[in-house]
C-alpha cells in the first residue's frame, strides 16, 4: 500500500431486531459515490453513509456482535480481540498498555501476568472473560469502556493515538486495489456484515444495518471528522467535506 498499511437496504427479522443476511455491496458506479484523486491514490467514497446520521451507540442500545442480542453486556464490537495492523502497531499498543494507570484498567493484573496479546504472534489482543482484555465491564469503578481510550483521555491525548486502528476506524472500512505499479484505488465505505467473515452470517445485528444506530445529531462527515481526516489525510478530507456540504 502507498501508505504502508494493511487497511482493516434494511430488513427486520421476526425476532424484532435489524438484520440483513445478504448486504448489498457498495457500488462505486452508484451516483451516491464520488471520487477524489490525491497523488498516487484515487479515493472513492460511500457518500450515502458519510451524509447519514449514523453514530456509535455503545452503551446506549448497541446489541453487540454475538449470535443473539446482548445489549446488557455492553461489549459492542469488543467481544473479539482487536486485530493489529502490523508489528509496529502491536509494539505501540503494548507500550501504551504498560502506561495505563491500574485504576483505569480492570484487567491490569491479567495483562501483567499473561500479556495483552492472544499469543506470541501479537496479531490480536487477548480475550478475557468473553471480551477484549482492554474492555472494562459495566460496574467497574473507573467506568466501563476501553481502558486505552480512558487512559488517553486522562492523559489529555487523542484515543486514536493509543488504540488499535481497527478500533477507532470502525465502522469505516477502506478497500485498497493496486491499479498500477505506482497507483492505488481506495474505496472508503461503511463496514458490512460480510466484513466480519463467516461470523457475520450469524451475527444478530450489524450496526450499519437497519436504522437503530442512525440517530446521531450530525452527519458522519462531521461526527467522524477526526477519524476520517486521519484515514484519508487532511487535504482530501477538507475537499470531501466541501463537496458533500456545498
């Protein structure tokens, strides 16, 4: 990849929660897409999603990614270990994990004794008691949620600097295609059920489906401004926003 990274219709089921078993693939030829050329990368965007009012509803109605709705667990998409975007990211996460105040990290002791990764390959964070080791559970004294996120905020820094990229990028996904020895095409779109692999077929809910998570106060192009700018670069983001809001 040019940037050197390995880039991680509604229906309602009879059981009453949103479900779409066969997501419609994002069509780059659809009029709801636009294109921006930035040097060696041609960006294409799922503008319908960027103009939508999707928002993360973790802890506010998120049903999780299990085969049955698990709103009460407040695990969101943290029921599995976070995948690392290479060894550099693994080293970064390991370093920040060592900096977390134990009072902000429910599973600090487990991290000290067994590490924060699932194995010596360091490809994924470790799962403890059914969810990512960094996920503080409801009722924890310092608050539920990602310990890396909480520690970053406490340090006055952006959680994006501390967390695995897949965690702060979701539900945004970029598909990269090499179009020549020196050029690439990048399609930025919403994460879909299919992107979860085989597990996605049985997930009770995917947050970009249906309308449950489309309750934000502003469009994604604004609510995820920091994340989008980090993914595509500030210049591309500014141009993207201009085109979407003109």
